[in-house]
C-alpha cells in the first residue's frame, strides 16, 4: 500500500508540514513513524478517509498515483510544473542529469519529464541513458525544450523520448500528453 510523507500530505491538503505533524501526533490522522527516525508516514487509505471526514477536497483522488520525475535546471519552472501536476501525480524534481540518475532507482518514476538542455548533460543523452536501464519498469519519457525550433524532433524521439513538447508549453496540453502516456 502506498504511503505519504508529511511533505507530500502538506502539498496535497495545501497546509504546512507542521499542521500535518500535529494531525498525526494528536491522533486525528492515523500515521506511523519510520523506525529510528523522526519521519512520519500515512497510508493512502488513512489519508483518503481523513480527507473525506474533514471535507478536504481531493480525498477521492488519493491513492496510487503515477510518479513523475521532472528534470529541469530552471527551479521556478519546475515548481510551476509541480504545482500544476501535484493533485494527480506524485512529483519529484531533479535539477541536473546526475541528480536525476541518483533518484531514478529510488523514486521509480512512471514518467520522466526532461528538459533537453541541462547544465551537465544533453537531455537526449539522458534519454539514451534512462532507456539503457532495461528491466520491466522502464519509465515513459516526455522531452521538452524552449529550443524546439532548433531540434530535430525525430532525433529526440530516436534518442529514447516517447514524445516531445515545446516550451513555452500549455499546461492543458502537458496534462493531456501525460495522461495519455501514464494515465
């Protein structure tokens, strides 16, 4: 069963992490502590029930959600994407290819949203690298770039990207493409 961190719950419920911790510590929100740690977790079932009981919007949508890894060195843009996608997806952000490579095996995204121009490695190389992971759980890859007019979209796709979207992107179109790719 999927569980949520206090930070994830805070984002979903649009409250502070401190508020979530108080809910858990007071017994209002059933949760548990990670052994030998101060970190708390809440199961998706308990969170959904809590949200319904307290009339917090979105309780019906809590549960297993696709995981999206955003790889972009523009932190403001990544925050915008995270805020736009948060309700439907579990979001992680990496500011570089190296950071993304370290998060991939732990986060196990269903979709990688990667900027083609990264400071440490070309986004097409990132696509090739992620495709080489193999295994049964290969993430879908949606490449994006503000330099779409300079790119050969077929080359981007042949590097391993499943799709390409130019920046500036329209959030409705991004959501549609992600929904098609991972649900």
